[in-house]
């Protein structure tokens, strides 16, 4: 399912539980957030059918997203069992 990044410009710290409830069983699912306190910015990642659906869910919750854009998750490699070398 496509992922969308929601930008909110606010000094208020978001409530992850409230974000997880957005969509209430619809095709919108909260994944995670990144806070940038120095810029008073919060970035929230959601899975959804479309950016428009994410905007609708935010509006239904009384929230206003400053920006919603398509996102591509590029997770780094997972290193398992790697030992440190002695120098």
C-alpha cells in the first residue's frame, strides 16, 4: 500500500495513540513519527489508498495537515551477528 508523509508545523508534541486512531478502521494506517523540535515540525508516516484519503481523515479528526506527500520508505540494512574487530 502506498505511504504518505504528513507535515505538521506546531510546537505541540503529537499524541501517538491519537494518531494511531486516525481513520478508525478505514484504509489509513499510522506507521510512525519523527519530531524536529528545533523547527517545530512533526513528520508522520501513514499507509493509505491516496493522499486525499489521508487529508480527509485528518480533517475528520479536526486536524489540519500543512502538507501531505507520497513517500518511499528506504530502510537501512539490518546487521545481525556482526562482531567488532579488534584493532
